[in-house]
């Protein structure tokens, strides 16, 4: 009886040691990708571009990355004031006047305006705008994608939280 149990144990050991599960997702072989910020100046929303300029990203981002978009909304004591998009403006009666919004692919960011009379929006809010695109690798965000959007509304807090070197902003030329 002991020989049969030993035989089953050896056969079981060999069988289970050759089992293999599915291969995991590809890694980056020790490369630690950091969050980064791109700045694009001179963005204009016009009828010619369908109020939807496309900003190319090079290198491409990963599909797991989180992309945040901030528009410069003036300055405060010489420091830029950044507003997280989507950013909406309402008429006095509470209806939507216009707004900035965006979507992205791994190769570009599409910034667009929503509204009913976009040509009637002040040129100060349509032409020559400055945006910052913050790309945060998926492994840094954890469950942040489902977190309250207000946790990302403060540009400076995001820069601090993800240890982004704000002096090393990459420029994108249009």
C-alpha cells in the first residue's frame, strides 16, 4: 500500500510541476515610466478645425495610462492658473453656453468645444489657448481612475502627488 501511495505522490508531483498558467501581461523589464507633462500653446478653436484641434503625442502612450487635460485660465501673481477639463460655462438662465472637453488615443489628444454658438464665443476663450496634458502611467494610479474627479482638479496637487518635475515640461509645437 505504501508503494502505491508513493507512486501516486510521485506521479502527482510530476503532473503538477509541469502545469503552467496563462502568461501574464508584458512588463517593461525594470523600466520605471514616470508621469509626464506636455504643454501646447497657441491652440485655437475655429470653424476651420471644427472647433476640435488634434494634438499629436510622440511617443505614444499606453492604453492603461490616465490622461488629464488642463487649460490655462489666467495668472495669479505671475503663476499660471490651470483648470481641469471638462470645463463648462453656462448662460445666466442655467443652460450650457459652451465647454472644453477632450478625448484621447494612444497617439493624440482631441480637444474640442461643445456648445450651440461656438463662433459667438469670445475670441479670448477660443483663440491662442494654452493647455497642459498630464500623462500618468496606469501603475501609478491604482484605483484612481474610479476616484472622485475632484481629486485631480488641482493641477499643483496632481504634480506633487505623482512627483512630476514641473520644471521639465515638454512642449508640443502645432
